[in-house]
């Protein structure tokens, strides 16, 4: 199952991504955390002490060409990696991946932070400034999710870029559930309205997770502004603040009981929504056709709409 955490900057979405990933890992579930934010702080939130570069995790964004070569496999509809864009969907002959499988992509890009395997997109560097869009960095994540065949009880947790930018590409359609982290403030709920409208257009499930709630007034504020989309909430956490200051005692099982309960609610929500492979693939095809017609055909000189294999839908049967 694929889970996105979104929200405005400072909402706590990175902290929630880390807490939820650790919650899943503690239960023994296969989980992969992915840092898809322009500000790469998920490793730190997972407990890494030091610069993210010291993990030795090659960023996906720096190896998109290699990822394309791997994933296109022997698909006759994709002549070369230059003909493959980030939205190119899999077809017959494409290389499909299992979560944390024995393949070169996972071997190269995954490193453990504590009990949680982590992949990162990579930060903007000086060569990107003024000439690149951050969503190009996310191309590796979109390609990975398009070619991943994950099953029930397996989890990919993605910390998305802040604000409405998360909807600037088709990546937001790659998830089973999107958790929108909102503080009980006007700014905190403003992004919710943008997300709600985008999500409804594509039938994407979003659930609001209140964060940093200090009392009944905060909870009433959230209920007033997001209504039935409010799934659960976390209270202001001394343990999280101590962890951010590097002085937390114990692992995340020392988190406050009400916050541990909220994490359980998140997992129950994810597990209650079985994957619809046909719908997931239909969204991938739709965004690929949009990109092909709007810019990619002209950029490559090819008809990239022909990359869509009408007789292929990913899923467990496609691994046979």
C-alpha cells in the first residue's frame, strides 16, 4: 500500500511520515520510507544524526537515466531511455519491482535509518538553480511507483513536497491513501481546500490528520473547517520535541498513548482500502497521455502515446 503525507510547510508532515514509518516497522511490516520533499529532512526525523549525505544513499533524482534503463526492460514500445519520460507506464516486457526486492534499484538507493529502509530524491544543488524544476527530481519516485507491484501488508510511505506543489505532477495519483497533515490554524487548513478540490477531480482519497492539537478548541476548529474529512489527530508532543532536540529517551514506543493510538488509526485506514489496480493504472495512463500531448511528443520527436500498452494492467498477475 502506498501512503502520501502532504501539508503546508511546518505542519509536521515529515514528522508524521517518520512516526508512521517507525510505527509500521516496529510491527514487523515491510515498509519503505521515501523523502520526496525539496527539503530533505526525513532521515533526520527517522533518527539519523548528521548530514543526510552521510547516509551514503544515492539520490533517485541523480540516477533517473539509469532507472529508466532498468525499468524499460524489454518493452518494445520504449526504444531507449531517451524515449522514456517520468510518466511512462509499464507494459509487457517492462521490469516490474517488488517492494524491497533483490534488484539493483533497491540495492543502490535504499539505506536503513534505524529500523526503516529509506530512499531519497535528493536536494536541489547549484547546477539546478534557475534551470530545473523540483518535479524533475521526483521523476525517479514516479517511475518507481509506476513499476512497483506491492501487496497488502506492504507499505511505501512518501513525505511529499509542501503545499499545493504536491499536485503539480501526476505523482499524487500514485497513492492508495493521502494523509493531509493540518495544524489547527487558518493557514493550516488553507491547503486542505486546495487538496480537496484537486483530489475530488481524480477520485483520490484524502484524510485530514490534525497535528499539534492542544485542547478541545483546536479540535473544534479543525472539525469546523474540514468536517468529516478529519480522520484523527495528534496532540502536542513533548516526546517529538525532545526527539527534534536530540534528547528523547527511548524509541518511538515512548510516544504519548493518544498519539500512538492516532498512528494505529492511520494504519487501520490504509488497510481498509484494498488496491484498485485498474484505477491506479488508468490514472497513470491519463497523466502520461497528457504529458505526451502537451510537451513530450514535441520534445522527443516521437509519439509517446504509443507507449501505452492497451493489453497490460500491473498487479500480482503481471509478475507471473
